[in-house]
C-alpha cells in the first residue's frame, strides 16, 4: 500500500491516506493487434518498468489517467466479451503478492 501525504491547514501536523493500487496486465486473450499498432505499444512501453513487461502496478490516479489515454486509441474496444480490451485492469488488495 502506498501512503500519500495530505497537507492539513495546521503546518505542524501531517496525516496520510491509503491510495488504491491497480494492476494493469496485457490480456493475451484479446485477439486484435489494432490497438497495439495504432499507438498502444508505445503507450504501454512508456508505463512499464522494464521493456517487454506484461504487467505493471500503479496508483489509482495514474492508472485512471493511463486507461483514459489507452481508451482513446483506436482498437481499445475491439475484443470479444471475455477480453474486450488489450489491457486488463484490476484493483489490488492490501495483501496481494503483486503489490509493491
């Protein structure tokens, strides 16, 4: 779990809130390459920690921003019902071993 500082009105105090974490993963069941070829590959490589990675863990704000950009690329909604998008997103629980 990542803690984000909140700046209270009194400078002598500081408190923290928990930030939700999300795991984004390549959905290998998504059959189309359209999204990847239309700019999705570059967007994905810009967010993963190492080239060729198939998943990444992000805080909720960054995940939401990235997914909004990904959804604007043609082909995002081009998959079947069981794999509608080339990237799957799921929230991580506090005790999830995939969390950082």
